[in-house]
């Protein structure tokens, strides 16, 4: 929403007796209210309560059948658990997400990712815990839940690029 649209919506939300009139004084009142709104918005921005973009962010597309994380994200993951998303924010990855980021090259589908998680678990390269206890066995259903949760978080954190298709829930 543009600032002018926000200002107009705020003025329209005022009770009729508080709205500026369209006479000369009304324009001055509208200008003063715009200045007041701008000042408040700057405080909200500084406090991290609202976000502003020069260009509106693109809406999230569904997670594709073969998800893709940028080569920058995959390179950053190799250096540690902090990566930059498409909004230039720093995102901390957990161990499962780090493992999956390596597979998000647009070549691995859901089945291949689950097989990879299963192999990593079986070899001991990945530990899966429930209630703080490491599991000795893990079902395909549990791996599917882990994959869905991790992909959802990566998607919502703006770490995945959109490609046609989507996973069915």
C-alpha cells in the first residue's frame, strides 16, 4: 500500500466530524495529518513494527516439485548456519534445513529428498530427536513430516525460488 493510500484510508476511518473539510483549512489539516502519519510510520519502521519496500515484494508462489535455493544461499550454507534471503535478511538454519539446502538445486524432487534424509539418518550423518531424545528408527511418514516442515519454513523465510508445480498436502 502506498503512503498516500494509507493516509487516505486513515482519514476515511475517522468519524465524519473529525475528517478534514475540502476547504482551504481542510488541505492544511490533511497536510498536518500526513506529516503526523509519516512521523509515526518512521518510528514504527525504526522499531521493526512495519516494513517498507521501494517495490512491493512478490507474493509467495507455491513450493515447486523440485525446489530451488539460489546458489548464493547454498554457498552461504556451506560457511555456516546463517544465510541471506531474497529480502536481504539474515536467516538462521537448523541442521535439517542446512542438509536440505544442499539438495535444493532444482534437480531433487520430494521422493529424492526423503531418500536422502533416510540415508543421512541411517549413516548417522543426521540425528533426529523427539522430545530431546535421539531416535533409533524413523518412519517414512516421520521423514515426510520433517521435510514438509523444513520446506515450509524455508519457503516462508523467502529462501526458495519459484518454479512451476507444487507439492500436494
